């Protein structure tokens, strides 16, 4: 569970559990919603009850049972599980260069498809996250190869940008305080323009957990190795992690079945 770490958190948690005892939630989930609202019991209760109401009535639930994501989504939006840090948090690696260009997908599919894909991915990973002690994850987000041309190509498709904002808001409202730390590495100035579009929709607590590094390898590599054990750092960054495709975990080995991904390439080179 997401443990209370300070006397203030312990006191707030004890008080808040009485307020929301009818919801029958674990302490970790309750603590995360408290943190998301800076231990303000009134605001945290409103956020948590809105989340519960959303989970019961949202349009995604009926579609999850029979819906399968287009294979283009899984092959384009690659995400890899690296293992667990010393405190049991899952560590993930994403190369945004593999995600771009995605404008063509936003033109081909409906926004609902992207929302459903994101929601199902969040939901199934979340089921494992809440079993961990801290209910949080660490992410390494690689921007190598993402320059002005790719960013400009993407933002011309405003529907896609708006869908990304909607997905982020879905995450912030319903899976709060699940991020422990994020490293954005190899970040060119052009990427920051795109990030700035999303920034107004990112909670201050989340922004405080994000470290953005430029292309100076010695700086971001040093930060990552200082923060994470070697066995969860991808091999291309000097670690020894064996990466597992997240969508193999979420969609029952779908990537292996499609036989499209060369895992040795991902682990050793790119």
C-alpha cells in the first residue's frame, strides 16, 4: 500500500478513513487520493467519490470485455517493463521516437479508440501497482530522435493533441499519485514545446516528480544510475535489465503472437 510517511499523513489518513469507510478501499488508495489533494479531507473526498462514480458509470467498462486494441496501437506505442526498484516499484522504459509519427493513427482511428486503449492499459497495470507497497512507478522516457520536424508534424493534428490531453486528465483524476519519479532524457528544445502544451493539465505534485535532461548523456545517465539499481536500467544505458513488452502483459502475449518485435534489438541497441 502507499504508506503514510509523516505524522501529518498518518493523522490525515486516520481521519479520512472514517469519512470514506463506506467505500471499503485499501489504505494505500485512500492515501494516494489524500496526497493528490495535499491532505485536504474535503477535496480528497470529492475527488475519491468522483472517481468511484466514474468507475461505476463510465462508458469504458462495458466495452472492455469484448474490445481488442488495433495491433497498430500496440506496435506503435511500445512500452517496456524493466523490473522493480529497491522498494518494489515497477520501472518502465519508453522511447518516444518509436511513438512518432502517430498523426496518421489519429487520422485513421476515432479518439474513443485511443481513450479506451489508454484506459485498459492503465487499469490492468494499476491492478498490479496497487499490490505493491508504495503503489507507484518509475519511468525512463527517452526523447532521442524527437526533434522539431517530428513535433511540428504531430501538433498539426489538433484532434490528436486534444486526445492526449483527455488521456492525461483521465490518468490524473483516476490514478493519482502513482508516479514516483520520471526521467525525460535526450530532450531537445522542440520536445519542450510539445510538453508545454500538456503542462497546464499536469498537477503540481506530478510536475515536481519529473526531471528533464537535455542531450548531455553524462548528466542524465549519472542521475538514473544514482536513483535506480543497475538491474532495472536498460542495457543501452549501462544497466542489465531484461525488458518485457507491457502489452504482452496487458493483452495476453499479443506482441509475441504478432512476432513483430525484436526484443534483442530493444534490450541491446535501441
